[in-house]
């Protein structure tokens, strides 16, 4: 079953960069995953995100408040 990777943020440049990096990491690792943007402020707040961009994998918040490097993104994906 594919992992569900969500990028939580209002569509700012940092959120777009995070989305691009997570997609690159998925491709490089060959993981079966779907990368989606979540830009609805109410959803973001309800998930307990205090700083964006944030990343959730299969509903679990794994990163908040910074853009991951490609290596960090791969590490996060490998652990989750």
C-alpha cells in the first residue's frame, strides 16, 4: 500500500520547496507513495502544526517549521 505524504502549509515558497524535495526523495528511494499538499488552514491547525512547512506521513507529523534537505527527507521516509 502506498504511503501518504502530506505537505502542510499555505502554499508559500518554503512549502512548495518542501513538496518538491519530498517528491524527489520518494523517486530516488523508489517508494510507493503519494505526495499531497494540504493548504486548508483549519486542517493544518487541527493537526497541531505550529510552524509550516510541515510534513506528515500516513497521518503522523514528522517534520515542522523547516525545509528538509534531500538527505533529511530520505531519512524521514526510510524511518516511517
